[in-house]
């Protein structure tokens, strides 16, 4: 049986972010679903100080001289099999901290891995535009987008500070996350099996 190493990537570093509550909820649902059959890790962009970095690691003349936090981010993505991006949308697009995290890293470390997107907003559309941009970016870096979308409107009312579903939509969101994780597991497992059994073509 395939053991997945799953990274839950937090898409916001905003002060007072809603992101933490959503990531907590997604982490606990993923742990419930996968139990011992997966290693689940939250990647908080706040733990990677990339703000002053102006050159992607793969564009550096000597990448061994890259800033430590950039090398740490590269190593982390390398060791994981698949990802769940938990993100808001900013002006209908990818939050800059998240886009920077992606752009500074070499595409081959994402190749033949899969990624689900769970977006949210404090408004009524649930950040349902940002997955379009993210999927486009995923395809550019060779990361396989999970087809099932999930978005959460009125996130501040639906999920509390402890990552618990508390709003009117609780029943629906519970069913949605279970479906989303089922589809994610299907892609992630199939792709990991194929990747490990090789041969693995270049994805560019
Ligand atoms: C710069 C910025 C742009 C935003 N743009 C959108 C948007 O395009 N669509 C939307 O539904 N909400 C938008 N919002 C509102 C967010 O849904 C809300 O602030 C949410 O809490 C952001 O996630 P965060 O708290 O985890 O950073 C925006 C918020 C910020 C700070």
C-alpha cells in the first residue's frame, strides 16, 4: 500500500488571517481520513522568510549559496508526494506570498505530484476564482491539479478559531471535504505508484 506524504500549504501570511482556521480544519479532516496511512504536514509560509529574495533558486549561478529559507522550502517540497493548497483569493488571484513560494522553486520538484485546492473567502463566492489561476500555474510547473474544486464562502462564520465547523453550511461542507479528500487520494495514490514504478519522463 502506498503511504502518502501530504503537505497542506497555507496560502496566506496576512495578519489576522482566516487561513489558520481553515488549515486546522483541513488537517484534522485529512488525519481522520488517512490515519496511519499518510504523513501529514502543514507548510506555513510564515516559517519561510522569502520576502527579500529576488532570484529563483534554479536561476542562481550557484544554488548552494541560496538563502537558507529558500533551500529549506526546496527540501520540504522535494520530500512530499502531494499537496492540499488552502488559500484565499486576493483581487481574484493568487496571494503574492503563495505565488512567490511557487515561483522561487524549481519546477522539477513538483513534477509527477498532485495538488488539491481548497479556497475560501469572507464573501459569498468563496474564493472560487483563484483555483483557475492556481491550476494554470500548476500546469506550468508540472504539478497535476486535482479536478474536484472546493470553496468555502463566509469562512469567518462557517469555521471558528479552533478549526471547527460552526455555521449554517456545516453539513454541506463536511460532505464536500470528504468528497474532496476522496478525489485527492485517488490522484495522489495513482500518481505516486506510477512515479515510484517508473520510468518517469521529463515533465517539460
Ligand atoms: C488584498 C485582498 C484582496 C482580496 N480580494 C478578494 C477577492 O478577490 N475575492 C474575495 O472573495 N475576497 C477577497 N478578499 C477578502 C478575503 O476573502 C478575506 O479577507 C479573507 O479573510 C482573506 O483570507 P486570509 O484572512 O486568510 O488572508 C481580499 C482580501 C485582501 C486582503
